[in-house]
């Protein structure tokens, strides 16, 4: 069995890993760390929860230990780009934990907070800077951060950055970096745009793939409830009545929806808080801290938090609404079954979301087990829509056909509603009647 000591890491890092009770590397760590210690670029396809933060943090800290020179003012030796504030904060915390016995200077730059502390931090120079792209570009544009001396670049959750529209800012940031650098790109999925970005940024990279792209965590048991949309709140409360759900993240599609669900749970006596992009950074950190410490049992979140919540012991993920982008499902349910634990993912699917469910099953190559909680009447009402003929014009003539058939023409002398085809074919049925 491979251990961290087998990977060639500095003894100071091994002490920190032992202190953190990390003894056996995960597959992504075992594959990535030796190549990164050799200075290779890396393209990693790995889900959240596979240990990829340590896979890139430990080699960077090993490099810093080998060369203890201080960073010049307004520079950083290593730059890590992350899509969300929460993820950036957690990555920085990991660097501090792994570097606890030599204390590298680690900084975080995200939006939603004051510029002044960030300006002062950059003025001192940093060993490691973790940032979201938008605020980072602000500091680059003002001249407060210079990247010409940066030795290593990491793009974490690159596909999520694509979803958030960060690809152009990323290319602008990369243009400021020296050509001679080590570059690492990690992504849970590999859409064409990310593959193209990797081709542009990486030089002869080592490729590490610990799970097929867009697969769901093996230890997550998944189940779907088919339910009417107006019955979702009651079903959610019923599910949360099971004390087996000790710590749950409930996902909604909209910020307003997250607030409404959290308020409904609170009014029913279930401790809940919402986290989304309209919350201030301090509000988001307080909500996350309360959830992590067990003071809040349920965290209601939008997809912006799907990859930014790294909390041990999340027993369940509930998709109150299915995501419009199927890949987001993978990242949502990756919030449970972390660090080798098991977990459960429950999805509430109304009739309008059935196409989203089919897209998820196609992407993940799974057929999800379903329980139909709709009433018999609702099952009938929410069946496939009945195909109806086009509504007639005011003069009784039908709209032109939209299915590729030839238009109809009125037979001379025939009453309204009777037609023959323009080529002299058989009569059409009367307008307004459903057609087979």
C-alpha cells in the first residue's frame, strides 16, 4: 500500500499530514504528486471529494520548502484560481494546514469584501495566492499585483469557471504569467472548451483521471421522488423527519427559491440557513460555519455553492429542484460521501423537470431509481401533453402546417372547414378536431 512517505515529499509536510490524520494518499494524489514533484504540467479529471486539493497543494509547498526565498512585494510565487469565494477560502485553509510547520504566507482574494486589506496583503508579497478571477483582475489592472515572477499556476474546478463565464478572464490572467511556469488544470468534467483551454495552457502534461468524466460518486446512493411541484415542500419536511438525515444540503435553482425553502424549514422547526450569491461574504461564512459546527442541520444552497462546500459528515444531498445543466448534478451530490464516507442523494422531480432527469441519466449513464409520490389524478394530469390541431383562423382556415406537409387549399364551393390538399389529395379532417 502506498503511503505519503513513498511519494518523496519533504519531511516537514509529512509531519503536518500525520498531524491532520492523513496517512494513505487517494488515487489522484498517488498519481499526481510524483509527476508534479518532477516539475511536469498536469491535466486532472477528478470529481470533488477525491483529494485533489492536497494533490496540488503538497507539491507546491514542497517547492517552496526547497527554495525558501521570500516573494517580492506585490507578487506571488504560486497562484491558484477557484470559481467561488467558499472554495478559495477552503483551498487557502488547506495550504495553511499542510504548511503548519513552516508557515508560508498564504492570501485569499475574492469579491464581496473590502479592497484595502487585500491591497495591504499584496504589498507584502505572498508565497501562495488563492483567488477568484474577477477580483484578481481588478488588482492586476491597478498594478497592485504583478505575475511576472509566478512559478506555478493552478486552475481548480475549471469546468465550473466555464459555467460562470470566467474563461475570458482566465485567458487575460494567463497572458500576464511567464511562459516558463508549472501549470495544473483540474476539472470534474471535460467539455470541449476546457479541453481547448488545456491545449493552450499546458506543455506536455501528465494526464490523471481517477473517475470517468461526469460520473457520480460511487458511495452515493441515489433516489428520485416523482412529485407534483406544489407538494415538494411537504415532501421535503417529511424526508427531514428522518433523523438519519443528520446534516443535509438542499439545492435550489434560484436565490429567491433558496430563501423561501430555508424560511419554510425554519418555520416548521427545522434549523436551516440559505447560502447564495446575494448574501454578503460575512453572511455566507457565518452560515457555512454554523453548518460545519452542527448548529444548523440544513443548508439551502444554489449551484454557486455546489463545489464550494467542503464539509465532512454531510449525510444527504437533496435536489429540491433539478439543475438545468446536467453536469451540476454531479457536483451537487459530490457534497456527500466525502473522505471515504457513504452518503445519499435524493431528488424531487416534478413533471416539468422530467427532461432534466433524462439528461442527468444520459450524462451519468445511470437509470435512477424512482418512487412515484403523485396522486392518481396528478399522474393523469401530468402525463404527456395531448397533441392538438392548430387553432383555426377567424375565417375558419387552418394555420399552415409546420411538420413539413404541404399546405391545404379550399375546394371551390365547399363549406368552411372542408379542405383538400393542394395536389388534389384526400380531404382533411375538420379544423379544430384533434388529429391522430
